[in-house]
C-alpha cells in the first residue's frame, strides 16, 4: 500500500521542518548563552584566584625570606655561638639577642637555638620540641649544608634550620618553626571565604591546611595527580586549584577555590536547557503531527477513494468539505468518477447492442443454408425438367450467395472474377443478347487480394444504367499490372453517367434518393476505407466514344506467406 | 539552509564543551613534575608509621620523589609476579623472609655497602633481599589475671590450665600466626603433628587477625597470647595491661626485608633506597621508634630489652616452614574442626 509510505514521508518532511524551525534557534541561543555565561564566570573566578594566590605568595615569600634573614643574623651572633658552645651562662642576654633579632616576627614563627647534640637551649615558645635528632630530619639536613637555611616539613609544622659553624662541624642550630596557628595568621584575610589553603613540603606532603579544609586525602590526591602529570580538575570537580611554589624552600602553597558555579548549578542549567529543548521538540512534533493529519486526512481519503476506483468501484464519492485546493481536487475526482461511470454505462449499452446484433446475425445465418438448399433444389428441378437456364441461374445464384456471405473481406482476384462471371451469366439469361462481356486479366495477378464483391457492383451499374436506352453494349473488365500496383478497369459503351450524377458523385454527396448508383458509392467507400482517401473510383475520359470507364488502382497484396510487393 | 547551520551548531556545542572539558596539567605546574630519574616507586606492607618517616627522610636526603603503594605482603608480591614483564614498582619494602624467599625469583640481588655489619644469620645467601628488622616472637599475659611466674615458655601453651584462654592468630590467615606456630614446634620436643593436635585442642579457637592478640589479652577475654615483640612493646607503650615473657625454650626472630625488583624502572634510586633503609640512621630509628630489633651489629638494641643471646634466638627454619605449610594447614583445619565435613 502506498498510503502509509506517503504519510510517513510527508510527516517526516513536516516534522523535520518543524523541528528545524523550532529547535535550531533555541539550541543555538541556549548554547551561546550558557557558553558565554560560563566563560565569563570562569574568567572572573580565575582572575580573582590569581589575585588571592598572588597575595598568599607574597606573604609566604616575605615570611620565608625574613625568617631566613633572622636565622642568618642569629647564626652570626657571637653571643649565640658562645651560648651554643656552653660558654655563656647568662640566659637573659641570649634571650634578649634572640627576641630582638626576631622581634618583628615573634607572632609569625617560633625561633629556637639548639646545641650540636640537638638539645633545645633557647626558644621564643614553649611548644617547640625539647630535642631534635641531629641524625635525622631538619638538623641533619642543616648539618649537611652549613651556611644554608634548610626547610623541612613534618607532622603539621614547617621547620627552617641553619647550622651555626664553629670550628669543626656545627656548634649548634638556629631554627624557626611555623605551626598551624602561624600559617593561619599568615594567610588570614588573603583568601576568600569558601576558598582553602594548603601548604605542602617540597615533596608535596601536607604541612598545613586551612581549618575549613576537612579533607585529609586531598594532599595525597594532588600529589598523585602531579606525579601522573594529570590535571588537578580530576581531584575534585567542585574546585579549581592554583599553585604557587616558593623558590627558596621548595614549599608549595595551593589555593583551592570553589568553582564559581557548582556542578549542580551547571547541571541544572543544562537540565533546564535540555528540558526546554525537549519541550520545544515535543511541541514541534505535536504541531507537525496535527498539521500533517489535518493536511493528510483528506489526501488519505482521496487516496483510498482512488484505490477503490482502481479496484473497480466507481460509486465511490469523496465528501467535499471546503473550498481549499484539496477540496477542489476532491470535487474534480467526484466529477471524474461520474464521467467514468457514464462512460462505463454507455459502453455496456454498446456492448449489449453489439451482442444483440451478433445474435441477430447468427439468426440470419440460418437463412443462407435454407437458401442454398432451396437453390440447390431449384438447380436439380431445372435439370430434371430440362430447363438448363433455371439450373444455371440457381447454381450461379447459390455460388454468389455463398461467396457474398463469407466472412472474408478480401478474396483473390481469381475468385472475384469467378463471381463476376457467375453474375454476368445470370444477367445474360435475364437480358439475352443485350450486351457482350469480356474479361482480360493478367495471369500473374490472379492470386492478388482485392476487396470482396468490388467489381460486381461496377458491372451491375454498367448493365443497369449503361444500357437503359435498350442499346446493345459491350462491357469489358481488364486487370493489368502497373509497377507495384495493379490497375482494374471496367469499361462499357453504354449511355454513360449523366453530368449531374457525375458531379454529385465527385462531390461525394451520396446517392440520390431512389438509389441511383448506390453500388458505385459503396465500392468507392470501401476502397477509401481500405486504401485511403485517394484510392476511390476514378472515371476515365472515354474520348469520342460513349460509355463509362471506371478505373481502380490497388496495391498488389497476396495472401500471407506470399510475396508482398 | 540546514546544511550550513548544522556545522555551525556543532561548532557552538564544541565551544561550549571546551569551556568545561578537563584539561591537562596547568603548564605552569609542569616544571614541578619530577623527572623520571628523580622518582621511585615503593611497594610496602609496612604500616604508615613505619614507612612514613623513612620515605620522608629519604626524599629530603636524595631529592627523589617516592610513590608508595601499600598492601598486604602476599597481595603485593602477587602483583609484582603478575607484572613481571613491566614492573611498576622498584622496591618491595617489608614482608617476612618466608614470603620474600618464595618470590626470590622476582628480585634482583643487591649487596648493600653495609652488608658485613648485618647480624649473622640474617643475611640471605646471594643477597636477594636486604633484611630490615628482626621480629622476635614472644608470649604475653594479662598482668591483672596472670602472675608473671605462671608463664614461662612454649610448654605452657599445651597446658590444659590455659585451655581456651590463649590468644593466638590463626595460622591459616595470619603469616605471623604461622611463624609463631613453627617457632613453637621447633622449640618443643615430640612428634610434630601430635604437638599441633594438642595445641589446637588446647587453643580452642584461634583469632582471625594478629592485631587482635594484644587487645584480647589486655581486655581479659584471653589470659595469655603469642605475638611479636614489636606489637607487645607498642601495646605496653600505649598502656595496655600486658606483660612480656620471653619463652624459656628460646624463640625465633624472623626478619623482614626489602628487595630490589627485577627490571625495576628506577633501579639506581631503588638501590639508594635499599642502602638507606639498612643505614645506621634508619636502623637507629627502627630501634628507637618502631620497637623492633635492628639487623645491624653496630646498632644497639634497647638497653632494657634482653639481648638475643638471653632470648635464646635460633635460626628460623625457613625451608622447613615452607615445606610444611600445606600439610600443616590441612591438619590444622582438621584439628580445629574447620575441616570437618
């Protein structure tokens, strides 16, 4: 069925157009707005993060270099060196030196002096360890690198240490220690609420995390990402990470900033955009469906009506509801089926009439047999009774009758001439001595096909009209080949056709009432029908002689299987 | 019209996606990523309190970034065996010598510079691994429930007096439980399987985790127990009510070790790590901070602890232990009733 296919493609096209018109602008707008919105927000956030990070970095750098400077200064103090050697016993003097050197940074770090064995001598705070191993950790590192400040992180605190040289090896160590409270004070106010700060040692182990950062695993995860060389974005999608590395210590300060738009907000945006698109798509589909239904329903009705007509049901009618194009089409369809119906009725009638004629013809065919038999009986009666003429006429008439009612339209010239002879024989008995008859036919043309009973009416015309005046005449029939055609000529020396009749004939006005020359008209009509409008009878001038000369030119056609020239 | 607008639309989408697509590491951070020659991957079955300070100090001293992969000894060794073609790890740090011996084929022998200072008997033949610390097996008792004189040695574990009151880690589950069982079998006279049967019957149920022994004894649900000296000393340091008895018959001190993995991606750094863990600095830490016994002769154990001679330390029969293991576990299951249908 073509119905569903038609509907489908039609609907698809409609749907495509509706979707394109409905969705494209929406999608483009939504994409653009979301993209611009996001990129502006993210750029702002990045700028703000950079500002915060710069502030954090500035403070950290400043403190590191200040502490380094204080340690270096303390390490040069003669009093400190002597105290480390145990030569100086006055604690207050050493403390004074220590506090005055560290005066500006007493709240930013704890400064301590350790002897060569790692025992605590003096400190600005009570919380620093009483002793530190010199074979391990920061003092070991400081001892390995005299004249340098070394930085190490351990268990939530950052230590700066510097070996104080004196004689062989170090006489002691000056250290600065930054613990959680120091870092908190250092970074206070330099990063926004919601952001967090991490301080990592050179190998990215956590030293400090701002109090709001509750995630112990963050530092290890960041370290893992760094070692993999991957983006920090995968550590946590809610935040962005900004890293600053202090060159002197190798420590890293990491600012964790929440994304300006939490993922759920973005998801909400996407969801809303997606839902709008879906809604729009739904409306488009709905509109396309209803529109196509509206448009398609009449077409479908028409289509099925046409299918019904195709199946032969001509009584189908389409209801015409409006004045639009489809309705006009429906109206035309209705008229068309009506015409078809009428045509059909007419041809049925024709067919019936034809059938009737055939029946009549078949009934009529009964008669010839009866006629033959009767004529045959007559022939024999004639013979028995010694009336040769009755016998001849009966035999001739039977022969003519047989040939004239045969179904064939064309017969061989030989047969046509035989019929003609039979006819003439009858007429000779009717009008004894009235005319002479002669046939001259080219032997090679005897098997050519000619229309049946074509010559007989011409001869009849000559006998009946040519010798009306009672004169003795002569009729000749001549068949000669002329190129690829043959020429049949019927000539008489009777009184000829009256000029009026001739004119009438030439104008093809049909025979006069009363039936004069009816045979000529018929032959002319048959020839024209068979061979074309130019192939009728031709009247040839007889010159000085009286009478009529009628000529017919026919193509030489032989029976199938014969030569067709 | 559609054909022009569709690509444009796709471009817009791509732009929108780019805005939130994950990017590679910030270029500014790439300079912070350590190069391959400054990296080391350590597989360790130690607890973080053990490997943490060592790794930290190693990093500080060498500038090498250490990635630590933690897990159970057998789990890690199986991983190493599975990745034999392309090892991820450089060093296996931790694991008893029994386990290490079983996987010796996956290690590259390395002789540390201080190998001659190792205590006799701890250095493996051919140096497939380097011993890290020695872990004597000791008996513990609840100081409230048991008099110190009541517990003297391995023989007491077969005494029906303690039936059902012994905390012992199931050898089928715990490596240290099996070590303790083999140590006991080595010290007591008699037919091996008879001893196992007698012990299993007297035990009347083993603990699933070696970590539970101390808590079971100090909590009083068991009266005496078998555990490692390290675990016992840590328990005491944390104030648990337990006392340590060194068995009169003597005991074993099975070392754990570290090994260089064959085909390690960073072999030089791995060797540096092996050198470091058996250096005197780390060995001193093993004694002072981890309550373990050093493997070096030149690092003294804690003064308050009995010396190895006093403990009667004998060489742990590694080969016998591994040969026996399968049958032992089958029979153990029978004797403890777990194997019964």
